[in-house]
């Protein structure tokens, strides 16, 4: 899987070669008349029939094969929405416009297992369908579920992140399968939010003691904050590369990322943990109520599509508890919608299937959840649950 990093400005579609990269290769936007019919701009990105040129020396006929030889498609991840600046270019042999994202369940106060509805909406708004991945499944059932999804989300919440705990062991299996799948050429993305972010870092480091326990506690509950970008975040972040300049500026200056956590990862702890820092790179940090700095955004190295944020992108858009300080400004909504679009578009490069369309529909969270609770005035406006603990929840 080839991933080309950096922002690419699109030329007018009237040009035969619509990428500035192609212009650089060929020295002209009018590389060849034949290329025009091979370029299509869509709502999910720019699709090319053929592939990007490997170098200036490569002949164009290698980029666009002769008729009858078949074409690969390239999906350009539209990190910046539908503007003129785009982020990663991910070469996909198959583009999946019906991606399914698995969301890992966890134990809650009122349910044996639950998923907050805001995560479901966040993914669906970006064009994905959602299936629950129940942490209580057997390994065989868990693997079957993994093989039928195109991406995985580890949500926020509360859980014991130690080996031997059912929740942790399930997440470890899923993480390892995803890393193995990517190593084998399958483009399988993971996103981690809050607890899920911490989870990813522990799994990459191999131990909680060297990550969360070593970092101590933080006071960051109901705490909207800006994110200070690292040098890497400015120079080569994939998930931030396509943001409009105004949004990237707001991310660094305004309180538009919502935090709700008592644990986190200090940057010095991250930097001195070789196994962790070999896997992830820090793209941004924030501070808690007492000015203690913690890691806010990480991306996996070597172009692995694994991303984590300590804050909650879904809450700004879909949670409305008036007692909380969820940032609902237009720039906050644009930022957090961007994250969903970026992640789901990576899932479009995964072709996993587990049955036909009808079978897929039967696995959707709206079909299989035992209860769907709507409570707009609460911290979670919607909850999907299994195994009620509190019988007053209907």
C-alpha cells in the first residue's frame, strides 16, 4: 500500500493531469490528452484510473495503461473536506464506499456492555455503518467480527487496562490483528478516543506501568482546551495536513477540544519509552487545569493508519448536556467532523466482507442492541446497551 504524504493542491479539472504532483513530474498540466478521461473528482476524493508516477523519468504509458489492460484506482483522502488542499494519498486496489466500522463495547454503570450513541453518529455522519464489537466474545467470535469490518474504533469510557481483564485482552487481540493485517498489505485503520487513546499507547508500549502509571494523574474533566502542535505535528501530521489554515489556527488557540480524563501520558514518559516512541509519534499536546502537559494526538509511524486523540471529537457535535462545557462553535464542529471523515476514508481502502449486504445489515448496532436509550439532557444523549444492570433504564 503506497501512501504519499503532504498536501496536494488540485489544478482545474479541465487540465489533463489534475495533480500538482503530476505537473511537477511532467513539467506541464497538459501531460497527455488521454489522461483526462482517467481522472474523476468525487465527494470522497480524487480517483485516478492508473496510478501516480513513481518519478520524473517514468514514462506516462506506465502510469496510464493501454485500454484493455485494466486500471487500479487511487483514493485521495480528502483531509480538508472538499477544498483545494488535500492530505494523504492512499493507493487503493479496491475502493469500498460502504465501509463498516467496529466499535468496541465496554462495561457501564447501567449496562453489562454499552456504546455511547455519539460515537455511532460521528462515524455515520462520515459515511460509515457501525457494528458493535462486544468485548465478551470468544476469540473465535472476535476474529470473525474483525474479519467483517473495515476499521476499528476504541472509544472513551472507563475500564481496567491490564492484561487478564476481558476488556483489555479483547482490545489487545484486535490491535494485534490490525497490525498484522497492515503488515500483510491490507489497509486497516484504528482510531482511539480518550480511553481508547490510552489503550492504543499501552498496547504499543506493552505495559501500563510504563505509560499511564508512570505519568501520574491529571485533572482534565469537563475541560475544553487548545492543542499545542509539536514540530512533527506542523511538518508531517497526516490527520492535520488537510485542515483549513483557519481551523488549524483555532485548534492551537481556542478551547475547542473537549477533555474528560483523569489519566494521561506525559511527553517525557512517552519519549523515554523506546517501544512506544518507535511505534507512535506525538503530533500535539495539551495541559490540564493545573498546567500539567499531556500527549493529545498521536499517529503511528511507517504510514500505519492508526491514530489516537486524548480528547473527544464526537462530543462537540452530538452531546448537549447543558451542565458540561462541550465546545459547539462552528470551527469546533468543522475540526471534529474532519477527524471522522479522515478516519472513515481510510476505511474505504479496506475490502473486508463478512456475508452479503443483507447479512451486513443484520449486524448493525441499531439491529443487534438490546436497548437504545435516548436521554438528551444527560451526559450521553443516546446509549446502545446489552444486559441492563439498572432496571429503571428503558
